[in-house]
């Protein structure tokens, strides 16, 4: 009965944040399949350590785990690339967060223009250092507080604000030009339900 209650509590607290977890993972690792693995891993970790959750923001607690899982995945991927390639392009921002390698229904004209704008925004986001990109996603898409972001990223609030400010300026220059005040729109990509991601039963 105790295990059943624990499983029920976990699902009630954590599963409502599945979309946010997948959104953050996708923007950090930039690969849908890899993002699914990251979220699966994160939910398994969250289930394992759920007894340590002391209340408060379940979303912030979960996204911290997602972030850690994503960075672990990126680290493994980077090591594989270093082994398989003799040269590569890597950079780091001045905060020490490495830049990962970027990837590359109105009327028809409006639809095309919107798609081009979103594609340009997507490319610009992917080109940002991963530490700046996660700031934008956590703040502008997930609408977390600076305090929650600082907890998730394990940095002081001042560092969060600094990275976010530089990320906004860089994105604004890249996509909109210096005179535009637009920020990051909501992610329009579809999110699969939990049972289609293989996430049901992770805490059983």
C-alpha cells in the first residue's frame, strides 16, 4: 500500500510537468529521439529520488533533473565525437558553459512568412551557447522565476540574470535586429502524450 501511495504521489506531482520536461530536453540536446531518452532517464531518476522531494515547485525540481540528464547526455555525445573526429568546432561562453554545434493557418503568404520567421528563430536559438539557450527556454517559454532558474542551473541569481540578458541581446540581434523587442514564442511543436513516450510505469 505504501508503494502504491508513493507511485500515485509521484504521478500526481511529476507527470503534469511532462511537456515542460520534454521541451527543455529538446532545446538542450536538439535531437527529438535523444530528448525522449533524456526525459525517460530524468523521470526514472525523479522516481528513484522522489522521497527526497520536500514539496514546493515540482516543476523546478523535475527540470533540474532533466537538465542534469541532458548535460550528461551531451557530455557523452561530445566524448564520442572527440574520439571519432580529429577536429571539431567547440566554443565556450565567458561563464564557462560550452557552446554546442548548431544544426543546421492563415493565407499561404502569411504562412510561409511565419514558417520562415520560426525557422530563423530556431536556427538562432540553436546557435546560442547551451547555457544561454536554457535561460531563454526556462524564462520565456516555461516562465520560471529567477529563483527557480538559479536552483535548476545551480548558479547565483545574478549569473542567471546576466546570462539571460546576454542571450536576449544575442537573439534579438540575430533574428530581429537591434530595434525589435520580441522574445521567444511558445514552442509550437506537438508534444506526444506520456503513454506514447514509454513513460508510463517508470515508478512502478
